[in-house]
C-alpha cells in the first residue's frame, strides 16, 4: 500500500459525458501527478501540482483539467469524453525532492 | 525533447536466470533516473533510483547504474524468481519550469517460468 488513494476504482460512462477522478496523496506529500495509461500510448504524464499550484504540464488535452485543493487532494476532470479516453488514470505523489513518486492503484475509465 | 527507450518485451526467462533490461535516455539536463515495477492489476511501485552519474541504485536484488557516458540505466538481477513477473518501467525526472517532469519508457513485460 503506497498511501495514495484514488476513487472511484472503476468508472463506466458514455461519450460526451464529464467525469471527475479524485486522488488523496500520501500524508506529508505536497506534489501530485496525474498519468494516463493506455495500451497504445503507454504511460503518459498529464500534469503536476505542488501545494495547490500547477508546476508541470505534459500531454494533457484541453478537454482535461485538474486542480489541487488546500487539503492537498487533487481532482482530474475529463469532459466531452471520447472512446479513446478509455484508459487507466493514475495519481502519484511525492515530497517534491528528486521526483521519486508513489502511485495510487488507479481509476479504470471505460467510455462506451 | 527528452525521451526514454527500453528494450521491447516480452522477456521470458526461467527461474534463477540472469536478467538484463536495457534502458537508454536522452535529456538536456541532469535527470534523476528510476526503475518502477507494475504487478498485474496494481499501480507502479518505485523499485530503485539514482540521482547522479555513477550512482548505483539497488533493491530486492535488482541493480542499475547511472552511466552518463552511455546515457544508460540498465536493470539487472542475478537470479529471477516467478514472483518477479511484472512490467518494468524506466523513467527520468528533471526540473521543468519549477516542477518535476517525468518521462517513462514504454515498459518491458517480464515472464518468469518455474
């Protein structure tokens, strides 16, 4: 158990819909990262937050957005969903030293 | 841009065989290097890391040495077990506008037969 929690574990929704994925980092970690893992694209870094502020951005679509709240939990919002958004979404956290990250169990999103 | 290249899998070995999974990287700065492991149905777990040239990371019998001259970070284990069957990801992290940007390789699936 990494100490990072993600909810929900599974999510099934239809194209065009909007969903919110939630992540609680390890106690004491200020940084949160979001990743998308799909069979054809591998593991893609989406975005990083540190203590409530966006710090690094990867291959995140404009339809996706994220935020980190004062209690340090983070949410990833995915809108206008397409079939190709079906994937595992991982959250990770770190103390923000050298990039060492602790991953949550992931949310499996299926868009039908 | 920065990138990480891993050997393609799957790699299939018999128990107690020697394991090498190759990883090379390109980076503009001085990244930290990591190996993560993903067991079926789970998230990634940090296996080992190295933060500067010539550092050796080690954990659970796995080792990797940060080679700046060859831009490599190959993962090795002297004697694999069935329980080592998993997907292994090489990754680099470096600062990017105040944060850490992490780039993962495509992953290498390892099967170990009894």
